[in-house]
C-alpha cells in the first residue's frame, strides 16, 4: 500500500480494483481511505469510505468478516477523535450487514455495540436511533441460536426507559413497588403498578414507528408488542390484586390484555422451532385469559375463547405440544367447573413475578 496516497486517491484506487474484480485490494484500499479521512478530520467521509465496502458483501461471506474486523479498528480511531456518533453509524452498518447475511449473533452484538457508541454522544440527538439499535439487538438475540429471551427483554425494557426518558429503570421501579407490598402499602403499590402498565402500553406505537426501516419489520413489531402487552398485563393484574376501590374495571382491562397477549404469543409459538420460554409465557397468558374471561364473561365465553385458540388457530401437530403445557392443562379445571382442583393448581404452579402476591391472587379467584 502506497503510504503517500491521500484519502481521495485511495478511494479512486479502490474503485479501480473493484472494476477489475480485485475485491481484496478494493476492500483494503476502502479501509485505508477511511483511516486517511480521519487523519484530515473528514469523519463523515471516513464513514462513507468504510460503507463503500458494502459492494463486496455479495462477493462472499469472508468480506463480511473482514468488514467486521476492520470496523473495530476504525471505531477505535474514531473514538480517539471524539466522534462516537460516527462509530455508531459504522457499527450500525456492520449490524445491518451481518443481519442481511444471516449472521444473527453478530448482528445482535453489533446493534448493541452501536447503541453503546450513540449513547456516548449527544443522547438527545441520537435518542431515536439508539432506541432502534436496542430493539434490533433484542430481536436478533431472540432469533439467534442463542435464543436469549432474558437478554431480549432487558434490551426492550432499556429501549422503553430511554425513549420514555424514565429516571429509574423498570427493574428499579419494580423493586420499589415490591418493597411497598412488603410494607403493606397496597394502595400506593397498586397505583405504581398501574402507572408502569400504562407506560408499557403507551410505548407500543411509538416504538413501532422507530423500526420501520428494519428488514423484518413486521416480525420485530409483533415480537415487541407481544412482550410489552405481556408485561403490561402482569403489572395491571398486580395493580388489580392490590386495589381496594376499582378492582372491577381494572379486572376487565386486565382480562382484555391477557386475551390480546395470548393471541400475540400464539404468533410466536406458531413456528417450526418453538422456544420453550415462549411456550411457557403463552400457557401462562392463556390460563389467565381463560380464567378471567370465565369470571367476568361466564363459562360460555371462556369455552369459546379456549376452542378458538386450541382448535381453530392451532394446527394438530402444535396442539399436541401445547396441550402438554401445565398452564394449558390447568384451564380444563376452569371449563369443567372443578374449582377445588383449580385452586390447588394455582397454589402450586410457578407464577414468576406474582409469587409474592400468590395468596392474594388465589383469594381473589376464590371470591370472584
């Protein structure tokens, strides 16, 4: 490589190599041009030079890994020049490239890394793109062979906290509300859970608008919506359990949310490879939806919903798997009016975030 060439000359040489199908020399010259632009303070040109390597992606996967390797070197130099937002754009390009070439684990890593660099810059200016990075990273983690559902949920919550400009994280808020419950401050805790559910629901449409440029937009949007409605339904049920005045209206809204969550979660399990944690969430939402519908709308409506999900929407092969789920199996006690077996099951089934409210929950169901 001729060290006397300036950035523009390196770009010209890279284009010449590209025309001659000399892809390795083209890639190297684009990269050297990107570095040379940094030396002259032309940071946006550096980004453009690096992104010019996208023309090589169709020439073999080895160029993807070349680009990812060189991105780390380039972003170090950009960070030394105190332009982390340019690093973010370079890393976002890498993430998109990896996703397009079906290397989902690398895309998850680079989306999250892009967010970290945008966060080092003017967060107010790059808030929306930072949120989009988090959501894309979340979906990539979910669809990768890693299938990290907890990691996905953490990133979605971080996206909400960032977009909603929350002073405290959702986990911090939940911890404070749990502390209120332990101190028997039920009314205050109920209001807190209700507000948290409202925040989660209010973010659905806003977050959707930030994902429209994503390759699998529809799938990402449904996935994020399913997670948010599931979490909102859980928080609203907690608010209902702890409420002393408006339990009736809250219960109706909670019932509707669990019904909606069931339908959305069904979309996530209706695939060739079902994530075990998705199946558990589907079963939990389905049980709560049938249970609350039975208490509010009557057994006929509960049975109708049960049949629609299990016998009209789910094909026979998947139905066999679904019917093995312990939450789904428990719904039979509701429809067969075996309240003693239902209450026994509710006292022993794993209920995750509801554990501290289990006794209140069982009492409410017993007395409805």
